[in-house]
C-alpha cells in the first residue's frame, strides 16, 4: 500500500505471508505496477521497488526490522519514523 497525504494512492494486497497473493496474475500485475509507479512518484527509485521494501519485515534483515511496534534500527535499538511529513 502506498499512502500520500493520508490517502491510499495504490494498493496490492499480499495476504499470504506478506509476499504472495491468491488472486490471478492478470489482476495482481496492474496493482503491482500501480504500487511501483506510486513509489516512484513519491521519489523512491530502486531497480525493484517492491522487493527492496518487502525484505524489511524478514527476520534476516541486518539493519532495519518492522514489528507490530513499528520499524526499528537494529544496531541502535531505537524506533525509526514510518512517515515523513511533507
């Protein structure tokens, strides 16, 4: 989900483990494309925008972790803001 100014601008639900969808690729493909485009419109550029962020919740991520309490810097053990005021 991509949110801008408190409004959802693109969404591609991945309910299975946060990385897999049960809907047909013909439906999911355009949703993923819209999420990538919205991320780029907000200034996030990466060769694979979706995968670069989806790994944040994996336990093997060495620097940042996302939990039910928010996002944390693993090294400093301090919270990291999830939102940027514009």
